[in-house]
């Protein structure tokens, strides 16, 4: 019970910080839209191509924007010795991780929810009929992305290059998330069931959230 | 270190190198002189004796990195970290070999260099994972225990990814042949080929072992040299 309250407090802290500065959400959303725009220019998809390349396009935009998001929530910890304060807090390391993870998932979901309708409008693609399916994929995909991303952002923040290395380490690790999420989204676009890909996403989420809880302590001790 | 200990080390090194050299020579003879020519693929099939053992060693190497990383996080022993890092470096080299011999083999047999098949892709991702491990490690500060701990975290996360990437095989079409050993019913190797293959597997594992020993020794020498340099500048 106390653990749960601690986690919620930590999530609240990150969300409040974000609501006050809005630096993360704004840059992420703009970047996400820009990615969609650039990919649209690069491929000039018509009605049929959209159904085909749309899922990949969306998830590339989400991953790029997500990388920025992970970077912002991590950078805020480095200011004014916030990280030291967190370390001293009478909270389990696992809770610190879960708090950060949930905050990242919320932040990413907001950006995704803005990008999705925009994608629908720009490409004349009806996203509303398949909204429940799309939201399910997004939910599990985002958890997987953030589960690995939260811990890697903490790791790369110790390097001299800071955020530069995050995508280098993160992208090979999220290959399964990207594959499964794109596959599931494509299935949703076609109106097919998406069980296989979704199951893979859930397995990934379970494995990496557990690993994250176990390993975050070691990252913070440093 | 006493000079006597150094001497035994040197003798051991020579023995290992001699063993490896002989085994490699025998392996080459087995591959090109003993094993029969494959009926449809001909001489190209010889790549098999390099490709598959290299793949096996790269998996073994990354598994060692994984175990070393876990051991480091639990025991905080520096040796475990050095083992993990050395093995990751070697694994990347062997994985590079897999990725080079694969297309060389695929081009004449499948008619293409590369296909986005699950097994090829997952090997490629594996290679990228450990390359990023090495890159990240080189950018982490060497002072204190930070580099050791954080590399260990990446080593564990990276290795856990491998089976999940591999699972994608289930819903991705695959062009890579089923494993010929203990694969399907109609797969299998001629006995002479099997002998050659297993010997090649042994030689590659031996090569990995000898290189790993050398790499770890090099690490020790490097640290000693650094310590001496520090003492020199302090004076």
C-alpha cells in the first residue's frame, strides 16, 4: 500500500513538473508531427500505401518522439541535485523505477494521442473505427518502449555524451517492440485479429518491467 | 608477480597456442580434404563449417557476457566485469564473421545477398546490441565502479532481448534453412560432414577460449602499465 502511494507520488512529481514547464510534451509532439510530415514527403503515400506503410510511419514517429521524452524526464533529475534527493528518499529502488516508467508512459501516450488523429486527417485515414484496437497496441507498445527506455536513459545520462548515446543503445533493444507493434497496428488497419503480435508485446513488457525493477537500483547507486 | 609464476603462464600460453594451431590445421584439412562435396551446393557449402561455428561462438560469447554481468552485479568482483567486456568484444568479432560469411553463402545459393528473414535479422540485431554495449562502455567514465555497473546492466538487458527477437520467427516468414542438426525429419548431414562440423565447432570454441585468455591478460598488463605511468607522473 505504501509502495503504491510512493509510486503515485513520484509519478505526480514528474507530471506536475511537466505541467509547469511543458517542455517535454511540446517538443515531443512537434517532433512527432515533424517525423510524420517528413516521412509523408519521403514516401508520398496514396490511399493504399497508407494502409501499408502507415503503421511503420506511426511507430517511427512515436519512437523518435519517445526518445526525446525519455531524455527530458531524465534531464530534469540532473538539475539542482534532484537525483541525490531521490536517492536519499526512503523509497525502494523499484518504486523509483516504476514511478519514472509510469510518468514516461503517460507523457508518451499524450503525444501519441495527439499524433494519431493528425495522422488520420493528413492521410485521409479513418482511425476512429479501429480506435479500441489501436489504443490497446499503443498501451502495451508504449510500456515496452518505456520499460527499456527509462533504464537506458538513466544509464546514458552518466556518459560524457549524455543523450546522444540513448538512441544508439535504445533502438537495437526496442526492435521487438517496434516489430510487434507495427505488426499489430497493421492487423488493426486491415481489421484482422492481432493476437500473436500482442502476445509478444505483453511478454516483452513483463520481462523488461521486471528486469527494470531489479536493475534500477544498481544504476542509481552509481 | 613472481618470475616463476610468469614462466608457468608463458608455458601454458605456448601449449594453448600449439594446440590451437594444430587443431586449426587439422580442421582445414577436414573441411577441404576429408568432408565430401555437397551434391547441389558444391564447394560453396564449405562456408557452413565456418558460418555455423562462428554463430555458435558468438552466442556463447554473449552468454558469457550475460553471466559475467550478473556475477558482477551480485559480487562486485572486477574480474567478472573484465570477463564480460572481453567476451562481448570477441562475440562482436565472431558475429561480424557470421554476418560476412552468411551473405557470401546466400548469394550463390539463394541468389541474393541478404533477406529480411527472422534469423538473419535477429543476428544483425544481436550484433548491433553488443556493438552498442561496446560503444557505451567506451564512453562511460573509467573512474570508480560506474563503468562496470552500467555496462553490466546493458549486458543483461541486451542478452535478454535475444530470445525475444528470435521469437518473432513465429509470425515472420523465414527463408533461413531449418537447423540441419536435430532440425526436421528430412534434414541431416552425411556422417563425414558431421564429424568435420563438430570438429570445426570445437576449433572455434578453442579459438574463442585462447583469445579470451589473451584479452584478459592484456587487460591486466594494461592496468599495470597505467599504474606505473601514474606513479611516474606523481613523482
